[in-house]
C-alpha cells in the first residue's frame, strides 16, 4: 500500500503532510516539474506545496525514490537512474514519466529490476 510506505521526516511538515517543495529540493528539480503529477498548476503548487492533491501522488513518488535508493545503494545512483532515458520506457527517463503522473511503467520497471524479471 502506497500510503503505508515509511514516512521520511525530511519530506513532511509538522502536521504529517508531504511537502512537494521538500521532495523537489531533495531531487534537485523545480517544484513546477511536479505540477502535472499532482494535478495542479505550477503557481498553485508553489503557493500550496502541501495541498491535499499532493499527498497520494507525492507519497507514491517518495516510495519509488526510497525503493530505488535501497536497491541501488545511494541517493546519487538513484537520481542518475531516474534521469537516464531507458529503452524499456521508450527512451524516456523515469523522472520524466513520474513528473507526468505516469507511475505504472516506472513501477513495472523497478519491479522487473528488483526481481530479475526479464524485460
């Protein structure tokens, strides 16, 4: 379950709300990059980075990021993987797809990668 993923305090405010601003800073991307993922405009997201609309997709993104860091061994390698175009993703990067709200192809590739399932 995505919402039962471990909460990394670094990404959450004092009320337990995920802040996409904190996630964006961690990943090194502008907040606006995640607007489509959460169904908001860039300006709306900047004004309210802890919006209710951010919570489910943001937590799903954080879960994927955490899984990548565990599987690949470091934040640096996980971010490189996220940014590198992949033939299994039609030469798009995982980050590009995730920022568009397209989680399923990335989750499938991560599953295949971690279980040794042929692609």
